[in-house]
C-alpha cells in the first residue's frame, strides 16, 4: 500500500472533495483509510463505562483508497518505489524526491 498512517492526503472524489487531512489508520484488507476530519458520520451510542452519558457521537468513517491522493509540498502526487541501496523507498512521482 502506497499510503501509510501519518501521511497527509487530499480527497479527490466524494462529498468531501478537495479537503485535506492526516491518515489515522489504514485497512489493507479492504483498501480503505480513515482520514482525520473526513467522511464524518453520526453514531448513536448507548451509555457504557467509558461514555457514561451516551448519545450522539461524530466520528470518521473509512473512505476508499482510490478517493485520496498523497499531498507533497501542497500538491497532490502519485507515489512510486525506488531502490536506495538495498532498501525500497517511496518516491514522489512529480518531483522525484524520496518521501521516507
């Protein structure tokens, strides 16, 4: 997977198009990511030990990986891979810079 936890991404399709956020988690099996402040849903929760009050909670829902793009220096870019010595590193296609 080319997007990792902690990356900054921009939404390119859907109701939150053109919004930016940080990746909170990645679901490899289903090709979905949870992005901070994107695809917010309201969830009705029962009272429990952690949340004594219960009620309506706003939280992020997963968004498909194909609907987000990596944000590098304020611009979206595709990601490729390159061998740096004996190590495989991510590379921004637009600038050719090593990402990590």
